[in-house]
C-alpha cells in the first residue's frame, strides 16, 4: 500500500514537470494546430514513473504499472525497489529530463556475523533519495512530499545501526559483564586446578575473555539483522521467532546481572 501511495505522489510530480516542459514548446510555423497538439500529447507520454523490482534470486521486474505491488507473482524476497522517471524519456529522446528523481529502497540485511566488518561502524545503507532539476520549486516540493510520506513509516530501531553504538554497549555494559563472569569463573575453578601454571591459567582467562567478547559481538550483529534499518513486511517474513530468541538472550543476560546487582546491594546494606 505504501509503494502505491508513493507511486501516486511521484506521478503527480512527474506530471507537473511534464506540464512545465510542454508549456515551453513553441508551435512551428509549418505545423497545424492539430499536429502541435499531437506533439504535446506525445511529449506528455514520455514522462512516466518507472518501477524496478529486484528479487533475492535474481528476479527483475520493470513496469510503469503501480498495481504490480498487488501481483502474486512478485518475488518472495525483494532486495530492492527503485522509482525513477527518466528511463522512458531517455529511451525516446536520448536526453536526460531536466527534472528527475531516483528513489531506492534497499532491503538487503547486514550479515548476521562477519569478522571483516567492524561492529563500531554504521550499517551500510544503500537506500537513497536523489532529486535534481532546474526548477528549485519542483525539487523541494517533490522532496517534501516524499519526506512526509516516509516520516509516518519511520521505524524505531535506526539508532541500532549508527556509528559507535557497539562501543557504548561494550564499555558501559559488556566489559563489566565479562569481568564479572571471569571473577565467577575464578571462584568456580576446582582446587585441583591450583597446580596449573600461571601462564596456563592466564591463557584460559584470555580465551574465555575473547570467547565472551565474540559472543556479545554476535548478539549485537544478530540484533542488527533481526531489526534492520529498512524493513519490508511480507507474508513470508518471519521475524517474530528471531525477535523472541533475541529477547530471551538479552533478558537472560540482563536478568542475571540484575540479580547479581540486587544481591550485592542487599549484602552491602546488610553489613
């Protein structure tokens, strides 16, 4: 439904641009009024909103019909939806329209876990809104219409994909949790391990430290995967199970640390 509304908004802007350009046409002396009207009708037909849909398995749909979003033959998983108004114009005139837009919605999700990507960096976002033209009023008006339409559909998890969010979690929550686990590990070690060399004990602690660090890094990446920056709801999209699993993991960690904190406070106050 959203894409059909967006198509309608973009069509209005495209028709406005067409009317502005056609109004600049001047009838040639050797042309009749009927021929001139036919020229304007033809020119009007060059201004169309075009939709490109890319599926995850290489499917590609190119259409000027907004009802495509009701078509049951759409790909089960859509990676990208693009709206633009320059293809038909360029095809028939070999020129770029003076007022044009390209709006890209990229629904590809970040990898669940990748050592090559620093979690401190913002999630790469390939969605974009590009509007250019010689008419500043048309450009700003089109951008405003699109912005108003998108504003009402903004999700609440965008903060999770920003720069340095991982660092905040790391230093304010994860590191204290890891050190607490290492402390409990030390207390839980059997007395028989007391004969181990200090180097081997240190190696065990270092191994556990990095294991836990990568575990929390995986949970953070999993959260970004479960709550993408841009989300397309489809009948086949099953996010509730993943969100339940993520919530269970987070609540287990927070609940355990909360319990530890309460016990510590009680003991401190009691003593």
